[in-house]
């Protein structure tokens, strides 16, 4: 490898890290974090491109990574009674799989690319290294993951109810 190839590779790596840093800085999960924390997450993450129809997440497989989307759209879905049910569509700078950064479980949903999707992939081991290196940010990061996940569940539940119930048919019932 000649010296110009080495310089090109170093420039490409630096450009990728800068782009990944910016992607994280604007993501719903990591925006507002200390710059050093973001730099380490960017350094430990991988970039992946998915084609339409590719699965980012497959139900039943080991959950061990989160995806920060940077362009494109994905569909979150579950299979029930042999039918696929769409829970949500995420676009552009969304995040999916964030709970896998905190806990070990199998995916209970699938995520399929609807278009070409660029994503920054953060695995649980890398995230744990960040928490170990920056313990002062641990509680805040964990709270962000939980808030994002709860917000997604609320959105998915609302969307499903909107599809199930015609407008104006929801009746109030008193809880006893």
C-alpha cells in the first residue's frame, strides 16, 4: 500500500467518524450528550446500508444492537396468527432497537427496510463500554433509552387503535 492510499484511507475514516458523530448528535437517543461521549459512541459504531426488503431486525433472533437511521424508511412489524401486522413506520433519523443496549432478550418484532436505509449500528458491548468509561452519564443514557422505547410503544398503540376503531366509536368506560 503506498502513502497516498494510506492518506486516502485515513481521510475516509475521519470523514466517516465526523458523519457518524453528526448523525448521533441529531438522533433522538443521543442528542444533547457530552461531545466526548458522542465521539466514543461514533468510534465504536458500525455503518451499514440496507436494501429494500432487507431485515434490520428479525423476530426470534438475539437482540444485541440498536440502529440509528440516517435516511430511508423502515417498517416495524409483528407476526400474529400467521399474518404480519405493521406496528409503525420510521423514517430518516429515527432509532430502533434501543432496548437491546440495556437488556438481553430475543427480538419480538421485525424491522424491514422499505427503501435504501443507511444506519449506524451500535451493539450492546460497545454501549456498555461507553457506560463504563463515562459513569456520570450512565443514568441519563439509560433514562433516554427507556423514554424513547416508551414513546414508541405509545405511538404504536395509538396507531393500532386508530386502525382498529372507526372515528367516533370510542366510548368512555369507568374503571372500577
